[in-house]
C-alpha cells in the first residue's frame, strides 16, 4: 500500500522525494508499530544531474528539559518497560520537518497533493498487513506498546478482540491528521493544533514527559553534505559508492556490514559469500573477525533480500 502510494506519485510526474512523502504518510497508517509521523528519519538525496549528495537528518531530539538522570531510579538504570511506556521516552519528532524540508528542496508536486492515498485508506479502510496484525495481537508482556490506553482505544473491538491480518481497519483520526497536514503544512504539526495534542498526551498520566510546545516549535534539522564511506572496489554492474549519515542505525551500519561480510567466510552459503565479495572488498583497517559478521548477519540477509529479491 505504501509502495503503491509512492508509485502513484511518480506516475503523476512527482520526484523521488515527493514519493517518499506519500510512502511515509501511508506507512504511518499501515505499520504504526514501526513507522509514523511522530518519529524520526534520515534521507539521503542524490541529484543525478549535478552529482550532489545531501543527507537530511530528521531524527528525534531530546526535549530541552532532559538531564542525564532521565532514566535513573535511586541511582540505578530504570526498568526498560516502565521507561519506554512513560512520557519521558518521547523525543521531539523530526520526520515531518525533514520530509517538508527535502520536499521543498527537491519536490515537483504540491505538498498538499501528496497525502491523498493516506487519507483515503485511513477514511475508507485498509487491509491489515501481517506485521501489524501480529504485533497488535501480541501479549502485553511481549509488546507492551500495543496495550497502552491509546492502542486499546484504537484496536479493541466491543467484544475484546482485535483485527487480524486481512481484516479491514479504518482510522478516521489519522485521515483528519493527514488532511490538515496536507492543507496547512508542517506548522500544523509543530506549532498548530496537533502540536498541542501531542504535548498534552506526553504530559498526561502518572509518568509524564517533558516535551513542550517550545521543543516542537524550535525543532531544528541538520543538513549534511555527506562523504563517501564503506565502498571498496564495488563490482555490481558499475562502480558504486555509498553515502550516509554517521548515525549507527543508518547507512554507516550497512557499509560496515558489507565490509565485514566481504572478508568473512560464510560456511554453507557460497552464493551469499560471492555476492558479498562482489559488493565490497575491505581495506586492512576495516577487516574484522567472523564473530562480528555473525552478530550482524541476520540483519544483512534482510538487506540482501531487499536488494536482490527472494
């Protein structure tokens, strides 16, 4: 659904960045457990005409009130479950601001026309995908976020059951959110009515957080002219170079995994090993042992499936 929303934008003459906005808007609806307007994101933009590469850093930032003792209790680290379910775990969202900045720089279509599919699916209903269906039916012990008051209000049916994969689900509140975001732009999210609702929710309850309207209004992004990293003598169709932000959960991790894998024997997986060797050949300073590759291997396999297909 999200990919199709992006394709629809491209068919209308939109840019890749226009499509990314549409994709993210739908992802926030169909996989709220992993992605959403209230989170953060990076974007690496490559201009094929000029060769210019820019990284937009829209990751969440800590509210101004945060101190090093935020997750300490009586001098000891707090239990993860209680911390993650508290308002204190909420950072200042950056995804919407990042998308708006990138779209203003590289978009071809009007911002207001990029949320049509997200609004339609939320209003008229979408088919619950397997990942969402699994997550919302997990136990409170396994997935505590799926059993908050907000999750219960959204997912619980009158008989106590929850939607399963393949069921049709609507989200009228989300439809209204993306409608107004399309019409009013990012100011609706960071300075308007939605900002007030976000802060009120974070500061509510027995364990509130410190996010304020000032944190949202003062959200700053980082714009980076990225540098090449991680590519060594790539031999897949043509020489390739990877560009990424320095954050540990971004392209830097993938580039290091490529280097690890190219210098590691994958016993029993000769095809995988040959593919990895064709992508990246490590320098001496980046050569490490097999243990690191094993730790990262399962995530890299997911990356390969995405890159090459099943």
